[in-house]
C-alpha cells in the first residue's frame, strides 16, 4: 500500500491536471489517507470526498472471462468482455 506522502504527491498532481483542464468540481473516491482533506481544501477545487474501498480485486485472465479471487462470474452476468 502506498504511504501518505506518495498519495499526497499523486493527488496533488491529479488536482493540478484537473484544474489545468478546466475542471472545477470532482468526487474523489480514493481510499482515505492523512492529509487528504487539507490537500483538497488547498487545491481550490470544489471537492466531494467519498472514500472508496475494494472488497475484492478484479482480474482478466483472457478477453472472454473475468474472475475475482476464488469466484468465477457466471449466470446472469455472463462473460465480461475486454474493452479499451
């Protein structure tokens, strides 16, 4: 897991890129970290913090099937297709 300094550097870069692109509001669904609120407040963006989490990780074995660790998707969801 990334440390808070790395998260702060990444978020600061992303916020700068968003501002340069004309974005004024965002919802940040990053996992929470120390300094997150302060950095967003200093950025000048209108931000809504919505800490996200992942209860599982997705992986793509090939372009016609998808798995979560230990669980194969089947039935109504069918196969997940690879897209760009």
